[in-house]
C-alpha cells in the first residue's frame, strides 16, 4: 500500500510518484501536489480563501468564537 500524502497547501491527495517534497530549514517536511501550491504557500496565502483548494471556506472564514 503506497502512503497517500496530502498536499500541505490545498489538501488534495497526492498520487504516489507525483508531487513535491519541500523541506524547510527547520527540518519540517511539507508535501505539495504542484508548483502552484508551493508558490501560493510561499506567498503565505490562506488556502481557506482560495476557491480551488479543498480547504476553501464558502462565504469566507467565520470565527467560531461566541
Ligand atoms: Zn496542492
């Protein structure tokens, strides 16, 4: 069974053999499905605000605090 990785940015499953492994200077390993995700992550974009990610929140991010 191949280990299915989840894209650290968009939340999509990464097909084994594809995707990019990104190791940060502090040793944290991140997996990305595409360069598009790396670029957006480097720009420190919030995936919850991008409609093409699985983490996108419809209607904007709402605070759960009450
Ligand atoms: Zn991705």
